[in-house]
């Protein structure tokens, strides 16, 4: 096993271009555990957690930009995040436990592409984009376009996630995030649901919903959103949207929960969210 | 082999280790700092908690090579030499927050990190601060008491 | 001076400073690291062990069954568990070969080049499968043990009863999850074999290792290393692990350490036995139970190990704290193809008490009675006769505990109000409250202590230090401190003058295993007998009556004052002052194993639990809010250590009832890592209030009874009863996960 420790982004790309198979490791909270479980390290590892250029939280006009190596704890304690997108701060606070939150990063949480990751559902609702950078170029990609399949993403082998851009929600947009873990702390989501809704007198103006641990990827619930768009939040709208949700979702039974429970509880959480919104 | 100069428990030391060494391995095998424990190796139990540049981290999830020269590392062995650390250790004994003692070093590191950052943590803050440190003996309540005693709140 | 006080743990400072050296913290020159190669199938035969020559096996030491010089069986109750597979395979993960290498990495690399080739047969897996088979063809199963209890006339009892209530209960596996994984270090010195290990019972490990190595017990020396939690998990399993390390050391001539990785530990070491209990009761209108017909099945795994005694204790506790005139209990430990489950805090009682304490609430629920009232109608009291004929003579405190816990929790009012919450309530959560009342027999079952013939010793050194010599082990419970308190109090000397080192079988007598809530009660008593003997020696030496206070010896008639040290020095002039005494087994404790009748335990500890919960209406997640426990333990020698045991046990039991899912999937434990086997964290526990009641036991040291296992018996059923209160749902299987509640609600059309 060989470990590369680039001093800056330029060196990182040089190493990456020479060793396209090298695995990039950020906070290590997930990958190091995986290596331990198989009792083996990959041939080449590039460690980047020390790269300060990738650790920042910036407020820029209509959006917040968060560097990929910003830790969960930095997000939870950031004044900017707490002011403009408290739901993200809350979601970050539900990850692992204090030491894990001091190590794990937002970029790692996204790139690892676990369906149970805690930050993607709220980020999907917030319509976040990723800035993906290579040695020669940079592109912006919507987060919902990033996930291709189980542990499979649109990240090219010469690219890294540089930052996450999150549009600042307006005060009329109601946002919430629910996580059902295996226990109260240090837990991985059995299920999570994030929602964002803006209502007007005519009905729902904006709606974005996303769920974790119910599909091979963190999932935007486009079909349910389509059904809710422009509608008034009546009992029958809510109940129909639940039917659509269940029709489109194929959660699995695994080590943490069952298909049956995930369906039932997700439906219940959607009812809870929509009922809350309807009463505002 | 990798060579690093770290400040470990306030003492500058040079250590050599292989590239695949975790910080936990280096502490235990190279420096005989055996107070840092391995309870799972996957970041779930907290028994390997240490402070790196004053931040609580898990030494089983860190490749030692990634820590540059001049990194400050504090382990349970360094805690006794600090006023706050000693106070916490005494409080753990007074409150009977120790049984088998295997989680204790990690638990004390988490408490030290908490009390460094919060002078008077409320019960909820204490519970959250210790939530990454599993204890199977005590049922936790007596550990909360220890933290309260150490923070000067009875 | 010391009894009943909050005495700081004697091993505390070592532990809070990280200086305590557990097994894994030891290194010896030339030491190798051991690894186990395991069977990939649950049942069948071993065809071949294939070594892929792309790996250079000359750099490692390999041990297979062929290398065993002694017997290839691990001595526990019956010698039927192989040390290494030689032919038949009976569970997935059964040890087939052992590797030792200079580093764990080399051992793992070697293991990747070894293939265990087998012929597979159809295994029997899971308690559900066992129950299905039992109901269809009971004779097709293999039983390790099958006790039966009969009392009164069952038919008459059922005939007289107004109602028949029937229910089935299941409990799952539970992993001990001691924070320190299993580990031993085996080495040789001066022709003897040494085992330094994380273990509970050095005198269990000694014969097991000696038999496998083919050497004498005297040449096999077992030393306990500081032990990072055990809970029964280090009672029987270390015998197998120590034999493995010893075999590698025997073949290599080098010290060999085996420390299990957490995943290996969860996957292949013992667990609490899964159970099935069927209860059928004949009940009067007022709630009095006239007849009880019970069937108990424990999944006992591939080999006998401790299952007969676990089932025995489970069976004897299966009526919980109730006096029932007509009883039949049929119990069976069923062989299957899983790693043998073993000892775990409570030793069978948590399973059967879960069933009974849940069943009593089921009866209350179906007959529309209050859970407190129905308990009061049926409680054991002084003079009551238990199902196996034992008449309770002293200190029956079930009612005291129950009344107290109901008072401090406000049970009755809350229970009635939560029952009426209904589904329409605005809040996101529903509340519930549940109770349970429990007992636990102290020390070995029946004539076990008579067979054990435990001996403990003290030695008075010339410098006045009194050393306690016992085979019992400190694993976190506080034994060292408790024993030092007992001896210091009895001798009238400062506790600083008493030492209790960890056991080494070449030094200490066999005071028996550290199990069965027996340590303080039985071994503590022997220590008192030793102290009496020492005091007699002092009296004889000076030909005077003596009184010792704070280390000053007062010779009463001659009105002299001596320091304890002076006395010690004087006594040592005529040779070593070593006093060893046996346990004085109570003559009136008679047990008839054949008919399963008599005094099962010399005395019982009692308890009552109330737990208040919130159930989230959307997720069915249960949040425990308050836990009230009242435990009657005779006398708390060390108050805070006792509370530490009681609370720790209560929370372990909460995990058992609420969180700790461990399922079999194709013969393997599905939740086999800390990431998936979920135990309570600091954020999962309720507010806890623990009260101790003390009704001194006439034969206990300063009145003390057993305490360690008691708190594991009651929390799970109380939790289950709280869910019944909150949702009106009888869930008869633990852990009670939201998945189970969801399925039950769905079956009743509530979701």
C-alpha cells in the first residue's frame, strides 16, 4: 500500500492523473471502516483531508458555497449555515457522534454515494449543485444528476468534488428533515425524508422532496413532487401523494430494517410533513 | 517507512512507522501508549478517542502518515498532567463512572474535549458529547454524574 | 466502617489513567499473533483443508486437529465440543485450523490462501424452525437436556378456572458486547504452560487447556488479565480460545496471542440463548392463576456447553414471582447448527421471566384487570411454595419492591390515563407505562455449590498486609473492592491493608467461577470464615480476648495495645499465616435433581421495575423516558458499586428488549459489527431512579445476597408492557423494534 499526501490541489491532480485508480480519502470515517472490515488497504490512497483550500463556508449573493472538505461539525456550528439553511446544520448534527463529526466531510458524505447518507436528502431538497473540478476544467452539476446507481456517481476519474453550492431558500419556503435511525445517536438512517415547500394562495408553488435509505441512491421524489405541484394541500392530495410514493419506491429489507416498515414509515413521514405544511 | 515529528502529550517525539499504520497502531505499538484502546476498529465504540490539535478524533480511522510534522496529539496518558484532566479522572472515581475500565480512557478524552469547550454543559449537551463512546457496564448515568462533578456542578 | 458505604474502587486510578494492561496490551519477545480458520458451512463434513502454495506457508505456524496431542474436546459439562474440526461440522464458523504469524497482517494474508473444502448437509437453523419442527415431530429433534416440573393437579386447576388464557413468546439472541473483545496470551516457561487471559473462570480454563495439550493441570497455569467486561461471555468461551492459543504455542514454541476482531467476536462467540415459551393459564375472574401449563424451548446450538444449566435456571425462574397451585413445565434445550449460545447475565432467567411478566400483563389486558392488582393477587410471600416445591423461608420482598415502584412511578394513575389516549390525540407521540416484578436465585442451582466445594484463603503477611486469595475475577463489577471491604471490616483494619490480586491458579485455591451472582454471597462468606479463623489464631497466640479497631489490636484482659503490624510480624515468626477455608454448604438445602424438586437456591433477590415510554405515531419508534427500579439485595456492601451493577444491568436489559437485533441469515449472524449490532448509547437511556431495599440474609456476608444478574430480568418485559399500554398491542417478541410494531399494527388494520 502506498499513501500520497499532496500539498495542494495542483499536486493532487498530478498524482491523480498518474494514478487514476488511486482512492481519494477525506475524513476516512467510512472508508477506513471498510478497509478494517476486509483487513486490507487499497494499493494507492490519496489523502486530502488536510487541504485547507477545500474547507470553507462562503455566503455569495443568492447561495452558500461549502468546500468539500468542510467537516460535519463545521457545518453544524457555522453561523452562516445556521442562519440561512438551519436544516443542513441539523442534518449534519445527526451524523455519527462528536468525534465522527470532527472528521467526516460533506464531500465524503456525497461522494461515498451511500443511500443512507444524511446530507444528500436535505441538499437535494435545497436544489444543491456540485462544483466538480479536474486539473483542466470545472463544471457544475445538480446533485440529483450526480447519483447514477448504487455507489455509482457521475464523478469522472480525473475529477474531485470541489464544493457544494446551495441556493439560499426564501423565508416562504418551509423545509424539514426527518431521520429514523437505528437508535438516538451514532446511528445510520433506516430511513430519512427531507422536504421543501413554498405555498401560495393558488396552491403549492415550489416543492422538492428527497428520501434516504429507500432506494439504491439518495432519491429525489420527482413523481410525488409532480403530483403536488400547483395543488392545494387537502386531505385527498396528501393521501394520493402517499399512494404515488409507495408505487414508485422499492425499498429493500436489509440489516437495519424491512421493506414493509420503510414503506409504512416513509408514508407516515410524508403525511407528517405535508400536514405540518398545510397547517402553516 | 514514514518518519514524523509529533508533539505527543506535550513532548516532541520522532516516530517511524509503516504506511499502512493507523494512528492507533502507532500509539500502541511504537510508543507503548496502551491507554488508547481498540474496541471495534470501525469508529463505532470511541475507545480509541484522542485529541489531535485539540480536536476529538478516532485514532482507528486515521492513517498515521496523514498527520504532518508538528501535529499535537494528546492521549489518556497525557491527561493526568493537566488540571482539568486530573479533575475529570478524580470525578470518574468519585461518581463510580468506572467499571471494567476499557471504555474509560476514551470516555475521559470525550469529557475533556467537552469541558474544554463548554464550562457548564447541561444534561443534554453531556449526553450528546458522550454519544460516540459506548459503555456496556455502567448504563451511563454515573458517567453523567462524573462529568457534572468535574464541571463543578453537583 | 466500610460496609454499606460508597467506597472508591481500588482499581479505579489505574483505569482512569489508562495504565491498566489488558491482554492485548502485552507483548513478549518472539510473540506470534494467532488467527482462526473457520468452517464456511453450517453442517456437514470436512473434506480437505487446501493450502494454496502461492503463499509461502513456511513463514507461519499452522495447527489442525491432527496436531492435538491430548483430547480434541473442550471440557465444559460434557466433553462433546471439538477444539478443532476433524470430521463433522456442526456450525458455520466452527474452528477448523489455526495460524500464527509474526504480525496479524501476515496471518490474514495466509488465511486468504487456505480453503476449507466441505460436504454440505441441511442444517437446523433458528428458533422459529425449531418450534415448527417441535410442534410437528418433537422426536426428530436432539435435546441436550429436558427437565420437567409438576406441582398439584393441572386438570383440576383448569377445571376450576373461569378463563383460559394462552400466549406464545419469543426472545432473540443477545450479544454480551463487553467492550474488550475476547483475548488470550499463551506462553511457556520452565516446562509449564501459561495462559494470560480476559476471563471469568480460571479453574474452568485450566482443565480444558490441560486436556487438549495432553499435560497435567499442575503444569497448566491460568492467570487472569484485567478483564474489560464479561457478563457471562467470558465464562465458557475462553476455554476454547485458550486451548487454541496454547496449541499454537505448543507447536511453535513461542508465545502466541489471539485477540478477536470485533466482527469475529460477535460472529463466533457465545450469545444469550434464543427462546420460545408457550404459556397456558387457568385464571379466576379476580385474576388469581390456578393452573399454568408451560413449554419452554431454548435454541442450544451445536454442542452441549452450558445449555443444560442455563435451561435449568431458566426453567426454575419461569413462574417469576408468582405462587401458582397447579403447574406443569416442560423444558428442552434443543440442538441446532449455530455457534453454541452460552452464559449471559441472568442465565436463562431473562428469557423465561420476559415470557411470564409479559403473560401476566396479557392476562390483565384480556380480562380487563390492572397489572398491579393481578400481580398482588398472585405474589410469592413468606411461606409460599414455588413450582418445584421450595418453601420460601426468609426475606421474600417481591411485594415490597412492587409497592414501592408503583408508588414512586405513579404507575396506577398513568396506566389508566395512557390507556385512554386513543389514536386521535394531537401530539406526535403516545405515552405508555409498564411494570414487572422479578426475582433471581443467588449462587449455583440445586446442589451445585456442594459439588463445587469452593475454597478461599487469606494470608497475613509479616508487614500486616492481608492478602485475599481467590479464583474469582474482577471484570468491572467491583469484586476487588467489595472483598477488601468485607475483610477489612471483619478484621477491623484499614482497607489499605487488604489486597486482592487477580487470580493465578498456581497461587490461589479454587473458590469457584465468577458467575451466578455467587461471588459476594458465597465467596464473601468463605472470606468471613477465614477472618474468623485468623482472629482465633490471634486470640490463641496471646491467650487473650482481642478487639481490633482501625488497625489497633486491643488485648482485652491484659489491657495491651498492639499495632496490627506487630501482631502480623509475631504470628509470622512461627511460619506462614495462610488460612484456607471451604464453603459451609447449608445442610437444609436439599435438591432432588431426578424429580426436579427441592431448594433450588438458598435465597432469592427481588426487584420491581416501571418504565415510561413515548411511542412516535409516525415512526413507531420507542423512546424510554423514565426508568424506576427497586431492587432488594439483602445488603449493599458497597453502595455505589451496587447501584452501578443494578443500573448497568438495567440498561443492558433495556437494549435486550428494545434495540439489540441479532438475526440469523443463512447460518450467519446478520448484525455482526458494532455498526449494525445496536446497543444503547448515552442518548438512548431514560432518566433512571434506582432504589435499594435491604432485608439482610441470615447466611450472607453482612446480610448480602446476589446482585449481578437480577437487573437483567425485568426491564424487557416492563418495556413490552408499556408498549401494550401505549398501543393496546400485545407484542410477544423481543427486541420490540418499530418493524415489529408496524407489522403487528398492520395485521390489525391500524396502519
